């Protein structure tokens, strides 16, 4: 069984993906960890994003690195929202979405059905992240809102399931995902 879990930054993908992998006894892979390893010479993922070196990696290698995961057997893949829905690298993201849909069950994580609540929740989490602490809060809020707005429509088109995480523990969300996966596998 191949499961992809994706969503906007700070929605809880990594934590939830690790719990789901453990519950279903599957291997866990992370696109961020793959990017971090690949970009080690650049100082890691965060530095590559800030310096712009990430663009070269996305254009030249991201699809093949992600495809390598989908060639494996039985896993939970924590796929970054940027890889799934980048506007800046839309062609690369389109290829990734198509590969994920063809190769796996895609679970989309969103904070809430309500856009305002979703943006507020993500903003509260983002402003605590180390790489956004120095950013102007109004700019960060605008960025979070802009980044978030691409997901609901993409998820309707590409995801097998959309799970709303607001007011749920990571464990509860993982249980909900595991239950839906088992349910769909028994059909």
C-alpha cells in the first residue's frame, strides 16, 4: 500500500504521517528529508530556499527524487505542500501530482472547511517557526493566505480523502486516516 499525505506548511503532515506509518506498519519517507539530504552541500533545505538554489534542484532533480519513492513498496510519503502545489514551479508540481495520483492513495490535510479559520491556524503555527520569526507579521499572514488558497481546489481534484485537523490531536487524525485506508482497502 502506498499512501501520500500532503497539505499546507504547518498543518501537521510530518507528525501525522509518522504516526500513520507506525499504525499501518509502513515505511515512512519525507520529501523534506530527501530535499535536505540532496541539498546538504547548499547548507540544507532552508538555506537553499533563501539563496534560490532550490530552483535548480526542483527543475533538474525533484521529480526523479520523488519518483524514486513511488517506485518503492508499501510506504507513507510525507509530501511537502510546495512539491504538490507550487505556483512558481507549476510544471514540476503538476508532474508530481500526476505521479502521486497514479501511484498512491492521496490524503490531503487541511485545517478546516472554513478558509478564515484555516488561515488563522496556519498563521499561528507559522509565526512560531524559526525561519519566519523575523518576518513582518502582516507579510507572513498574506503569505500564509496566498499559499493556503491553492490547496482546497487541488485537493478536490487529486486527493482520495481530505481530512480536517482543527481541534483534533495528531493521534486522532492518524486514527481517522488509518480507518479510511482500511475501509477503502476492504472494498
